[in-house]
């Protein structure tokens, strides 16, 4: 996505030496992530909690852990697939500035729908709205950050993104504490409502800070002519009809509708999408030899990224349930809500991100290549699940484990995340063929969707397999993928043709 408008770098007072607009976007994204991670911390716990009562461990929908994890995986996958559509709307119809505003309002609406007690329909509709709104807001807000800087101001822009990433994690850190506390002490729906209020604060300060953004992202970068709009709307309509028809067919075959039908249909579509996308890119005939080679390298990174998020994002599902059901969360005579443990990764990111960045800068040319960092990340994320085998065995035998197991696992996961997530984003922008920067970023997020979908479906095996074998098999598979990538890394590096 591109941003037109006059860059506001250097105008007015500054925010840590950066344009003041960065503060506005920092806070918008902080509150959006607050709402996203606050709700995410509660979602799976709410799905599996038995219906009796109003607070954890009861008061939920009583769905099995396997099905709940699949629902959660598909929801997350939807969140990361919608930027494909959101980016298009921003680039070709509304401009990023408006897309962020509309996205924020839709997200807040989604959270408030989830806050309505005893209404399953509004709960599911709320989830869909959050996914749709995030597709508009998330890619556009990052794109506005980029638009704050003049071209050529690369180092300040990179530093700006690092500050922005802190905002993401600050929101992700505070939210589970607030929403988890409210859900545990009042009821689930107040927890969901708190997420909605977070997003409303974000929208309010985005509107109030509008002046600090000048006219960045106001114009529509590449307006779509009416016939293109008609074609895109037509195709979207067709896709919706296909989804509804497939869901109906699944329900018919299975003898009655259930939410699993929607989960399975969306999973199939999300897995087919990247195949279509990559085929189109490779067979477009527009790529130079170097671009072709870089795209093949990107495909390798895409697959590795999918394996990574498949495990990493289970922090909000499998590990979250583990915290609720199989962990001793007592500190003195205070029993910490399970959702609190969702704050561990973001606070660790805030602590370790500057350290990782400093190490890469210090190593300079001796820093590991992107492919090598990815390989280490896969080994790390796999290891984190292999470690979970030990408390998993205790849980399978009906015992509670110390909370330090999960904290230790989150430390390994955070280090792996810092090897892969920022590296992947930056490599994606540098590997993109001419004029395809935003498309490739959307494709990067699609790798997260693919991982979450597969993770969600695999976790269905949880109910029959038991925790220890589940963690062991998935963890070993990721380690194996990491070792293969380790061996292939010199080749992948050559395929990247000059991109480190
Ligand atoms: N934690 C980051 C965020 O919430 C990255 C998530 C991702 O790329 N899957 O923005």
C-alpha cells in the first residue's frame, strides 16, 4: 500500500525525536492491540469453560478443547487474511486514513457485540466484525507510519517502526491483565466490553490527533475505476456465495449445522488462497530472473513462517487452556487468572527487542542471514513445545504443574519470535518485485493465516491424543523443519540475490 500526502517529518514538536504523528499512530495501534489481545486472552478460555456460572472456570460455551482451538485458529487466520481485502479498499477506494477510522469503529462494534451476555449469534458476529475491521486498520496504520518520513530517511523510519512495535506490545501486555482481571472478578462479558472500550479510546485519540498527521494517507493512492470496482464486488459476492454453499453442503453431509462447518470451509479457502496467489505471481511473466529467484526464496520463508506461527499462536489457545486447567497459578494466597500469562510474551518482547536489535547492529555483516535466523526460530519454537512435554505428561496424569514451565516456554518463544517476526517483515519488503511491496506484505500475513489454520486443525487431535504426545509431535516436526532450513540456508541466501 502506498501513502500519498505531504510527509510531516520535522513539523511541529517531536515524539522521541520523531514526527508527532508517530505518537498518534503509536496510541491508535496500542489501543487496537489492547482490544485484540485482551479479547484473545479470553476467547479460548470462554469457549471451553462449562456453561455453569458467570466467571472462569465456568460461564462459557462448553466446547471441547479440540474444537475450541480450531475455532480460535480459524478466527486468527481470518484476522491475518483480511488485510488482503483491507489493503485493496484503502489503496483503491478510501485511502489509508479513512480505512483506519472505519476499521477501528467496526472492531469496537465487534467487541461490544461479544459483550452481550447469553447471545451466541452476536458473539460469533462480533468475531467476524473484529476480523473485518482489523483487515482495514492493521495494514493501514503501519502504512501511515511509513508515510510520516521523507524518502531517504530510512534509518529514522526503521527507528520509528521499532517505537511503533513497542506500542503494539505495550497494548498486548496491559490488555490480558485488565480483561483477565475483569472476567475473573465480574464476568466474561465485562472482559469483552473492556476490549471494546480500549478500541474506542484508540478511535477517539486517532480523531483528536488527526492534525498531527497532516494529510498523510488522506488521498486515495490508486483509485479504482467503476468497472474495476464492479468486478471486485462481483468476485467478492461470488466468494461469499461459494462459502455459504460449501457450509450448507458440509452441514448436509454431517447431518446438521454446527460452527465446525464454517471453520472447515474457511480453513480450506485459506489454504487454497496462497496456492492461487503464488501461481499468479510466478506465472505473471512480469518477473525478471532476479525477482523470480527472490520470490522462490520468499516461498521458502513463507513455508517456514507458516510452521512458526502454527505453534507460536497456540499461546492463546492450547497453552492458555493449559494455564487454566493444568497449572498451579497460586502466588501466596492469590490465584492469578490464567489470562495474565498472556502478558508474559509482550513484556519479554519489550525487554528483549532492543537487545536483539543492538546485537544485529553490533554484528553488522557477521549477523546471521535471514534464512539462518528463520532456521534458528523454527528450532526454538519447536523446542518450546518439546519442553512442554514434561508438564504435559504431568497434566495427562492429572497433576498441576508449576507456572514457571509456561513462563520458561514463553521466554524461548519470545526469542524465536524476535528472530523471525521483524526479520520476516523487513525481508519481505526487500524481496518484493518492483511495485509489489504491499501485495507481498499481505502475502506475509497470509503465511500467518496458513499457520494458524493448520495449527487449529491439528489441535483437534488434542482431545484424543493427550497433551504430551501432541506437544512432542508438533515440536519435533518444527525442529526437523528448522534443521532442513539450516542445511538449505546457504542456497536460500543465494536465491535471495543480494538481499541479506
Ligand atoms: N505481535 C505482532 C502484532 O500483534 C505480530 C503478529 C504477527 O505478525 N502474527 O502485531
